């Protein structure tokens, strides 16, 4: 040891002479001699490693002659197994890179760890795992590519002969690691296994960025750990792998060009404290050389993310654990989307950008829609929550300019759309110029994601929470009256024709209520831009939705079934339906500016839509009234219509508009607008009176709540309106 410290170069040249006299004592029967030899090798390892070629030949010769057989014999004695595997590790180090060229010898010496990796004693397996790192050192010598400029992108599809030649070595190293992790119930052994695996990733250098090596070295362990799931025993291992995958995904964003230089993406701080100190230290000591990922690795990334959010695994976990997993997955998914956006905004081929966006949409569909039906526990509500959150991330991170672009259209392959499209229900309702979604049609990504989000909610059989409805509202209103809002309105109207019970109908009315509230402020802005023009009818179609929902044949069929079994529950249900609708209309009937021409024009077009909708579906309305008047004290559609008419009369200042219109004014356009508004309102009130008469005619003996004070109040107004009509020469 003294000579090695004084003349290291000379001692390295002569290592084939003096080192064998030390390593041969590793297998000595005398423990003192074995320990002394090991301490000596530790001290001189910095001098003799990497080994001289003559030393490699000497070690190979000794192994062939007697050392290998001696090691194998030691395996029969349990007390000597750990010493045998430690010696094996030293022999591998002293063979160095030459071990690759001596395949026959390699196959023989691998029989030692092959037996010990399956030993029932965890301590023996841990010692074997530590010695296995010496084979990593022998297989993967430091690369010249370490001198590459930081930030250089290595294309995973770039032909690299040495990467392909090393795949067999990687698979050899990974085989026992994956086997131990899959069957191990000892946390210390699993720690040791992950430590060896992380060391392999570190030793691969920049080659780890090659797709084939990612799939061989990085992916298998992640899939095993994530497939086990998150529990108290596995928490530290799972957290370590999540942070490693987080670091790999975030590299694209870290290298994004910005005015301040490179963006810094911190690790997942929520999970770092859960990782044991030993594994956490590996992240700081052995830095893996991640480089900005290429588009060719996108499938690999989605595959790993899919193993994290596998619903079949989540269904057996508590809601708290599921939320922890999904929080981490959402953060990683957001970083992945940011990387996709960089790819799409760069000078990249159009086809690559389209592939990225399409795969993102299909991934969300596969995880949160195709497999949602397999969730039978309460965790399905959490899955819906994060499914909508994933859709919201897509909308926010990719941006409307990418998602709404016609250049990136994809096929609308959502089965729920097909079921609604081909659903047969009679009688048919007249839709006010709503273009339905069509199964397998080509749509923009934003339409696909919107249809996907509402399909997730439609397939969810549990109770829809306010949070779910609010998330949908955020997705629908992410852009001012754009394609996603049109798609949402189309879906709502398609949903009407499907027979539903009161619980499902309330679910969609709740969604409508949340979206309408979210759009309330945007509506005022929209009206100022359009001056109340009816060129974009989607807003009026949306606001008319509740009336058709309350008239739907599906609703009538469920009313009949409910009327025979649980009539006592219907008044509560009807009151909730009325409140969900009137709450929105009440806000619309409270203008910010009573003389605003845009607001007046908006009300006029809304009244026209409602009147047209009632007239076109009068036969369905009459059938609904005739049946409900016989069974129920309160008729929902009459309640909604009556309260709407009165709210308009009281809060929307229809009387004020009419009074202003009766005065002589030079503003003829304003005079005409007020007259048209008054006439449209009177037509709507007229329809309410007519429907009330039909209800009373169907059952004169009934005492409907909407046909007393409300009818009288509106009747008095009609008398006044008739007088106004005579003065201004318009007829109802």
C-alpha cells in the first residue's frame, strides 16, 4: 500500500505481479487473512483500476484454474456465501472491460450471483446486489461523449452502433434487478436494488437518452414499482421513481429558451420528503445525463405515465392514496404537455406536431374513459376529477391556437357519441339549429377533448359533485364562444334524447347551471362586441337547453316509471330542477345597464328562441302537460316558464323599456328596439298563458301552484300591454 501511494504509475505497470498475491487470499480459509486482503484492495483500488491488460489475463487464468471452482464450493456453506460474492465482485473489477471479450469465462462466473440472487437470506441478496455494481463498471466504461456541450440533443433515432451493441449487456444487468424487485418484500433489499439500478443509469452517460436504451434500462424498473402501487411499505421506492421520472420529463422544459435563460423546474417537493435519505442522496451524487427528449420517445413517456394512473390498480386503493398518485401524475403530465408545446411551436414537421397532439388526446381517452367502467369503488369519483383535470391541463398548456387548428384534426372515436347518435327515441324533439356531433367524424383537438370530458361525466354513474361540474364549466368556457363551447352545447342536446332518470337529468342541469354562471360575465362582453346580433346562435341554443331537457321523451318515460313507485320524491326533484334553471335566468334578468341596447337585443333574440322552441315542440309539450297534470301538484316546465316571465317583468325592467318606448323620441332605432323587445316578451308570456290553459283543461280539478297568483299577475300585465299595443299599432 505504501509503494502504491508513492509510485502509482510504476505499481500499475507491475500490477500483474503483486496484485494476484493479494486477491488470491480473498478465498482463504483464514478470516483474518481474508479481511486483510480486502482492506488492502480497497486502499490500492484507485491505483490498479481500471486494470492493466496483463493483470486481466492473470485474473482470468487464475479463475479458470482454481479460483472459480473454489468460489462455487463456498456457496455450499451458508456462512461463506457473503464472502464468496464479495470476492466475486473484486474479480469482476480486476477483469475490467476484458470480461466482455471472454464470453466463456463470463458465463461461468455468472453462475455465482445467479444462485445468490435467489437465496432466501436477504443479507446474501443485498451483498450480491452490491457486488453486481462491479459488473456495471466493467460493462460500461466512461464515454468520450462526456465532453459534449450541455443541452445538446441526441436524437433517439440516430444510429449509434455502440448503443445497439450494449443492449445485451443492459438486459443482462437488468434481469436480476427486475426479478428481485418483482418478488422482494424486504425494503432494504429493494433499496439496494434501486441503488444499483440508478448507478447503471448514471454509468450509461448520455446513451440513456437513446430510445432503445430507455426501454431496456429505464422503463422496466419504473413499470414494476408503479405496478405495485403506493402503500406504506412501497412509499419510499415509489417516491424515488416518481422523482426520477419527473426529472426525465422536465428536462425539455428546463432547456426552454426564455428571456432569463433556462427555466428551472424544481423536483416534486411533495414526494421528496417521502424518499429515504440513502435514495435521495443518489439524486445529488450520481447525476443522470438527461438531454432534451426527442419526439420518438413520446410513446415511451405516455406508456410510463399510463402505468402510474392505471385505473385497475387505483380501484383497490383508498381515496387519499389515489389523490396522491394523481397529483404527482398531473404534475408530470403538465410538464409533458409543456414539452409538446415547445415541440409544436418549434420548426418541426407538421406531421410530428399532429402525432403529438393526437397521442395526448388518445391517452386521456384510454385512461379516463375506456377504463372508467372498471372502477366500482368510491375512487371512481376521484378518477373523474383527475380525468377532467387532465383535459383542463391539455386545454391550458397546449393553447387554443394549437387545439382549435384545423391542421391537427383527429377522428372522434368516442363510443358514447356513437350510442347517443344512434339512440332511437320517439317522439322526436325539434332542436333549434344545433349541429350534433357525429361518431368517427374528423374534429379539431379542442372538440375532441370537450366531447371526451362530457363523456367521462356521462359514463360516471356516481353523484356529480359541484367540483366536477365546475371543472367542466372551466373546460367549456376556456375560450370565448369557440369550438369547445359549440361541442358542449351539441353534446347536451344529444343527451336529451336518451332516457334518463331524475338523478341523471339533474346532473346535466347542474353542469348547465355551472357553465352558465361561468359564462355570465363573458356574455356581457360578447354582447358589447356583437351588439346583440344573432349571427352566433350557440349562446341562445345553450340558454334554451333546460326547456327541451324538461320536455324530453326520456324524461316523460322516467316520469311514468317514477309515478308508479316513488311519487313522494318527485316534488323535491322538481324543486331542484326549477331552482337550477331559475338561478341562471335570474342573473340574466338583472342587467348592468338598463338602457343598454345590446342587452335589449339579447333579450329579444332569447325570447324569440324560446317561443320558437315551444311552438315547434307543442305536441310534445301538450303530452307532457296532460300526463303531469294528472299525477303531480307542480309541473316543472310551467314553474320554470312562469318564474322566467315574472323575473323578466320585475328584474329585467320590461315595463321601463316599454314606458321609454311610449315617449316621443328622435331615436327611431331605439324606439323600434324597445317595441320589438316588448312584442317578443308578450309572445313568451302568451305561450305561458296558453300552456297554463292546457294544463287546467287536462285536469280542471287540480290546484297547480303555477296557475293562481302568477297567472293573475301576468293577466293584469296583458291588459296593460294590449292598451300599449293599440297606441303603437302592434299586435300580439
